[in-house]
């Protein structure tokens, strides 16, 4: 989803807040990079502080849980080599 960055930021924010998706998953869905998702969050802070707070709650939860998921993909990658 290209186009107006402010509109994309709101769409990404609603998606993350609604689904609890990670930044990486949101980047795949919207066809942009993870860096763009982070920049969109900065835009969201200026344009929609309420939605930004909801997104931050999800992002912080995902960051707190990432050590639980960490390394699983790498372990599976080398499991059968």
C-alpha cells in the first residue's frame, strides 16, 4: 500500500491495534519495510495520539514476548541440515 504516508500510518496503526500483529507481520501485509512501519508510528504519534497509544501497547507486548519466540526459526532452519 503506497500513497499518502499519513493515511498509510493510520491504516497500519488500526491493523496492528486490531490484530496484535508484529511490526514484521504488518510490513509484509502492507508491502513495505519494517523501517517504514516504524516511521509510520512516528507519523501516527503526531496525527492520532490515541491510536498511537494503542499501537504502542501492542508493540511493547510483542517486544516483551520476543525472547520467547527468539531463535525458533533459526533452530528449524538448521535442524534438518
